[in-house]
C-alpha cells in the first residue's frame, strides 16, 4: 500500500491518490469527482442533524493534494455542488479556497447535481458537455458501453466502493471497466455502489491505496 499508485492508461502515466484524486502528469492536472458542496447543509435543512464544516474539510484536502502533486490545474468531473443550496455554509470555505489558489486553472464539467452552477457565482469555468483531451474523454457520467472512438473515458457519478479481504466495511475505489476509469466520490459524506465486472480496482483506505483484483498488478507504488 502507498500514498499514491502509478498506473498507465491509454499510454499515459497517471497517479491515483489515496485521498480520492487523479493526477495527470502530462497536463499537470488534478482531477476529482463528486465533491458535493452543500450536501450536509441540505440534510440539515431537511431536519437531519449533521456536524458543520464538511466543505472546509474537503477543500483543505484538495489544497493538500494540489500542493503535494504540484498541479497547475484542477478539474471537477461533475457534482461540485449538491443542488440548490447556493447560499449555504460552503460558500465562505469556497471563497477562501479560490483566494488560496489564485492562478490555478479551474474547470467544472457539470454533473446532474450542478443544476444551480450557472447562478451560484463559483468564479470558475464551466462546461456542460464532455471534454476530449489527448487519449481521454472527461465527463461526469460513465459511458453506457465501451466506445469505438478509441478514447479512454474518465468520469465520476457512480461513487464506486469495494470490499477488501480482512477488513470490515466498504472502501471508496478507483475502478477501470469498459474502457473507462471511474473516480471515487471525493466527498467523505457519500454512499457508494459496488461496480460490476471491474477490470481493476484500487481501494482508498484512509492514507493508503491498495490495488485489488485482475488488471491491478501493473500498478507501481510511489512514495513521496
């Protein structure tokens, strides 16, 4: 197990981080999916008691990943927000995050929960459709079937989780299946789905990342 693992997809070296982020060295770009800012506020407004500060904690994790990776760009693969709570407690933490990382290339590829992104005043570029770059196509939703265009899909939405022999519970995971890499949900406050027919799985176990199953053997542990 290691803080991050190096793999190769579509001929490109990639780093998978145990803290649920992907780094593409060729573009110096960090990618995350399903941050769900405001989800805790939405639950509290529905009468479900939850502690505050989830957005600040998740954005602090992002800041640490940006510093560690040396990324010059950060792309959100959908569901940066969680619905209509655009004026809830996450905003101060988001404003501080933007100030801390002024000059960083920021892009949101909108997901199904980002319906209020256009009027939320996020202060970052937004894209409603998938984005092709190099051998990859970046989107929020997975492709229904393996595409014939030769591009490797990179997406979120599913919140994949896996079981690890010898450990209780389920862990967020990176999953390679049907010609695409599915990222785990970045938010700590999310559920998950067990992915069927995965070619490779990488379990995020706190500060460690564990390669599991067929197709994962080529992973290289990287220590920094």
